[in-house]
C-alpha cells in the first residue's frame, strides 16, 4: 500500500530525481513557462511556489535557502528575487498555473504547460 506517501518517483533513483526537479525549477525560472509532462508539472508546482514566497521577502537567510535549492545558481536566484518575487508582492499564493495540453504523440504521456500567472 502507498498510504501517506508523497512525491513521485518518475522511475528514477533519488539523485537523478533530485537533479530532474532542480533542472525543471531552473528552467521555469529562466523561461517563466515550460512544457513538460503533467506529473512533473504537478510535482514542481509546490516547490516553485515556496521559492517564490521566500523571494518576496529579500533577506540574506531567504537568499541562502533559495540558492541552496537551485544548485547554487546565482543567475536564477537573482532573477527570482529581482523580477519574480517583486511581481508577486502582495499576492498570497497561486503564483503558477498548469494548463493541460493533451497527449504526446510518441508515448501518449499527458503533457502540460506550467507558467507564472503574472
């Protein structure tokens, strides 16, 4: 039984799964909209929402936490704090949306777009 188990495994071992999620987070911050599978979009949504919530308050502690979650990518951290965090100042959540696209032709995976709302 799989009761009270959170998170998806994506058929990968832990290190590969962590790298996949962080790569998706970096891509979403860089491009502000990415096309991925529905399961991956649903998996990164709460993580990016928590990072944006941290980025709204520009403190050294928040910068260090966000930096550690993003493979120490200073470029992505700067963009998150300078652009995205300020854009959602005064908003109480719901920073991203997932738009379902249908099935991929190769393997019929459910596809989706995840993007920032503003």
